[in-house]
C-alpha cells in the first residue's frame, strides 16, 4: 500500500489532533501495515496561485481528485482520503 504525505510522518503540535499525515501513518502501523510513504511536498491548500505543484501532488490529484494529503492507496487499489477516514480504514483492515 502507498501513503501519500506532505513533508513527512513526523508529529506536530497542530490542533486539534496533531499532524494528519503522522496520525494516518501511525494508525496504519498500529494495524500491522508497513506502507510505502511517498512525500509529495509542495503545498496543496490555500489559493490556487499559491500551490506549489510537484509530481507527487499531480499524482495525488490524478488518483483522488483533490490535492490534500494524506491519501491512502490500498493494495486492492482503494483510495482513501482524509486522515480520519484512513484511521477508520486501518482499524477496519488489520494486517
Ligand atoms: N482534514 C484533513 C486535513 C489534512 C491536512 O490538513 N493536511 C495537511 C498536510 S499534513 C495539509 O496542509 N494539507 C494540504 C497539503 O496537501 O499541502 C485530514 O485530516 O486529512
């Protein structure tokens, strides 16, 4: 499986629950998965003229129809956007 993240899976003090990419990665690891982590870098939020598009971000947009990470692509090709939904997916699909 592949997990597309922003700049990494490190934790940050961002409210309310910390760094979404970290939370998604951690939930997948806790469920016994070892996802391939793809750092898309750039910037996917804010006004379009500020977006820093990278190959990874174009890939995220092509796969999921939107630019915000984290995005999970499961081994069967299922695409899951939003960290909360990825956490739910991990809990429902232990390795
Ligand atoms: N509600 C979303 C928020 C995701 C989010 O804010 N992601 C951060 C990166 S960790 C962001 O800045 N996304 C915009 C981007 O892709 O640059 C989630 O929980 O997945």
